[in-house]
C-alpha cells in the first residue's frame, strides 16, 4: 500500500518537474526572439 503510494508520488513529482521545465522553456522561447532583436539593434 505504502510502496504504491510512494510510486505514484514519485511519478507525480517527476511529471511536475518536467512540467516546470516545459513552462520555463516556453517562457524562454517566447521571450528570446525579442531579446535577440533588441541585442541585434543594440550592436548595430
């Protein structure tokens, strides 16, 4: 009983970590082109 609960908990923890990384990656991808654009304008 306890082991199966622990397994489910670990699986949920793993999914939440993946989800968090996915959200961070999406934020970086959505913000990066703007920073790149500003950087290109700044170096010209």
